[in-house]
């Protein structure tokens, strides 16, 4: 197995610290997943993966139970201390080997072209530098590797997209760990050198109150050669 750490990591963008959000999310996310339909989306996200997988922004490890047996190792990157502790506990219960790593998406401490696939789940909304994070992800994936993504995305309706922009400029990022709901993950992936192969727009939760974070995209992108 290739060594985990690379010899010259890029400059670390600094600590990520959201103690109130992290405490709330770690406690409530499993129940919210079941009620909102996210659990089924997470299962679809991981289905069919194999080999070495890197997961960016693993949070409390909610994707870990869904990795299939064909996955030989998951390197799960999580910069927030409280969420990382929860992820370590979840890794013990996972059905595949999971190594939880303290790092930010913008500075991955792993070798280039070391992974067969990546999982990016509800994280591009909160990373501080999306192009840099996706550039790092492209670096560590082998040519042709898949990126499975489930991300908040800008609403297609102009009126609701305006609601998202207002939320992002006011309290929403402060309340939800830096989340910005009006970003466009599909455009960001394409700009970083990933070809989006499949995509489906989903709403989370599927029914009931529509939140700024409700519009999501679920799909597969491929790292170009």
C-alpha cells in the first residue's frame, strides 16, 4: 500500500473550528438522515465502489456503513476536531478499513494518484477554497477515477436561488458550519478537470419545508487523464 503522507504537502489553510454546529450535527445527523431521505442517497453514493477511496469532509462518518466490501481502504479526511472524534468512533464499526485523517480539503496529506475513487458529500458548500480543494482531489486520484458527489446546489428557480444568496450572506453559514447553499458544484467540478457523467437533482428533505439547503445534486464525475 502506498505511504499515506506526501513529502511536500501544500500549505495548510488553517484550523476548522465550528464547535456548536459540530456538537449539534454529530448528535442529530443520524436521525435527520433517516427522516430526510439522506440515508438512501448515501447508500446510492457508495454503491459499486472498489479499491482505495478518499472521502473529503467525512463529518461524523455517516457514509462509512455504506461502503461495499470491494473497498480495500477508505481515507476519510475531516478537519473539525469534534466531528473527527465521532468519525473515529464510526470507523471502528465500519465494515471496511477506514483511516480518519486530520486535514483540510485544500491540503490533502496524501500522495498523488493514490486513489481509485473519491466521495464528496455535503462538503463543497463549506470548504473555504473550492477550486483549490478540487485541484487537490484531482491530484490524488488516478486518471479515470470516479468522484461520487452529493452536494447542496444552487436552485434552478431564480426566485429560490435569490433566497439562497440572501441566506448565504446572513446567518446561514454561521449557524451551519460555514455552509453556503448557492454554490454551483457542477460548474466547479467541470472547471477543475472532472467530466460529470451522471447527475440527478434531488430535494432534501423530499417533502415538507423547503430550506436553502434542500436543492441537491447527486451523481458521478470522472477525473480526466
